[in-house]
C-alpha cells in the first residue's frame, strides 16, 4: 500500500495549482471575505451604539412635580422612595402646602414648561392621585402616565412604612405574582429554542453548499483523464491510489483553505468590530461577550467554548473529506463524458439525505434517530458540528464522529482508486452493475 501511494504529492500539487491559482477562486474568496467582514462589523457597531433619546421625546418628558397632600396620612418616606425609583430618576419632587388647585397649577407653570402639579386626596376608602398639566406645558400625556404608575407604588410603600411595617415586609407586599404554564421537562426559553433549530439549518445549508460545489470538482478531476483517454499514460507513472488520493486531498485542501479564510474573516469582523465598538462606545458593553454568555446560560456551559469550536471545525473538515471521497467514487464510474451527469446521483443523493434526516429528526425531537445520526458518517457532519457549538453534545461524540468519518473517507478513497484502475479497459463502454461489482472484487 505504501508503494501504491508513491508520487501522490505530484497529483496533489498539480491539482492545487490548478484551483488555488485560478483567478476566479481568488476573486470569489476575496469578495465574500470582504462582504463578511463588512456586514458583521456594521451589525456589531450599530448594535453597540448607545441609544440616543429623541430630542422631541426628551422635551415632552416631565422633569418636576409639585405634589400637594390633602390627606391626613404622613408621607415622610415619600421623597426617599421617589428618588430610588429608576423610572423617576430624572424627575424632581417638591412637596407643597395646602392651597387651591388653581394656585397649585399656576405655581407649577411658573417653575418651567416641564413641571406638573399633583394632588393626593382621600375619597371614602381609597386614595386618589391626580396630576395636572398646566396650559402651555411641553409635557406629554405618556410621560405623565409613566410617572403616575411609578408614583402610585411609592405612595403605597410610604403609607405602609407610616403604619410601622418593616421595609422588608413592604417589599414582599409590593412583590407581583407572575403565572405561566410550562409543559413538564420544558425549561428552555423561546430564544434558546430558535437557536436550537436554526443553527443546524444554517450550518447544514453552508455544508451542503461547500460539499456540492467542490464535490462536483472532485468528480470532474477523477473522470477527466478517463474521458480524454489519458488514463493509460498516467498509470505508467503514478499508481491509481496515489492519483485519486492526490486529487481528492487537493480539492479538499482548496475547499478548506477557502472556508478557513472565510472563518478568519468572520472572526476579524466579530472581534475586530467588538474591539472598535468598545473603544468608540465604552458604555455599550461587548456584544460578543453578551452573546456568548447568553448562549451558555440558555444552552449549556460548553456552548462556543474554544474546545467545542475547534472540534466542530475538525468534524466539519472530516465530513467534507468524506463527501469529496464519495464524489470521487461518482467520477470513477464514468466511462464517457455523457455519463457524468447521471453518475452525480451517487454523490448528491447521500449528501441530501445526510442533511435532511438529522434535521427532520431534530424537528420531530426524535432523540433515538439523532443518536444514530451522530455516529453514521453520512449524517454526522450535518448535525454534530452545530450541536458542539451550541453545547448540545459533549466532546466525546465529536471525537468519535471524527474517527468514524476519517475511516469512512479512507475506505471511499480506496474504493475510488480500485474502480478507477479496474475500468481502464472499459473506457467509452456502458458500465453494468455486474461489471462494477467484478471490478470492486478484483475479478
């Protein structure tokens, strides 16, 4: 076998130069890389920008309240409670003595255009808070409604404190009771559920795109010498095993180089723009840190951890190698140019099935099928990397999937080379299943 792989580097280097040196490869890689950096940088910088309140909305907010208490209740604790409320942080409270309501409103109007008058009185068994907006005031009703809601809670707490109730008991009395219905075993939020289903779909689309695009190139490279009658010449200088191995690994290296460049661009866009956002908007917080912390809280502690990311990339790479080797099988059974399209079914159908089966199993929440998909070479690349990134599965599953994928890839490369060599005398002829079976058996 060692002798059979001699000179595989010749086929590898020649094919790499064909694809990596291609102007189209360089242009597409550069354009998509720049696009990824630009889009990610724009999104992160925009989300990191502090929200600036509209000037018109700020002008319509209340900034001062002149409150008159017409009840017999003492509200000594009200100013302190008022200042501790977040919703009332920008509003100044002034308590005034008893006077006619008209004089109170006129007094408020004299203070500023954003000052209102408030009256607290008792009607039978309830307290009534009324807030008046003076004529010519710039204060909007929405701002007053927000103030009324927060001020009502403060007054309620002040009344309770005046009744010698401890502050801790006041907090308990004000604590709202929330209710919700949750199915047994369902503990994840809506955002976590969306990530759980969307991440495999987006990753599967990317995997399918890469495999389909470069898999056809593998089929073409494996079959081109046969259809152009160059196989006999090639076989005198390089063994079929070495030829097929070199071509498959060359296309694989080209695809991975392009993918890693794009991944690098994503990292530059994410971390570079996050660093820039931290410098430009110090109070905005790190978008990346917030996103990672959210995923770990919602999905699992291993989500987006460094080992998980590295292992996900390894499984993804091993999956691409497997499907490229399968594409080589499709190219090896071609005996004439017009058969190339029909032979692609050998490659495309397993890719399509390998993508859809684990995804529909995820939608159906069929854990039994998912467990099988994680160890089957043709389905593992479409589910395990996304599950590693989201923390759904452990690193042991990733290592096991990688080993199985590499073994399956080696077997497919061996099968491709065996068919490639065995069909040397059938160029231009129609290949039957009987002939193909005999070639594989070495007969």
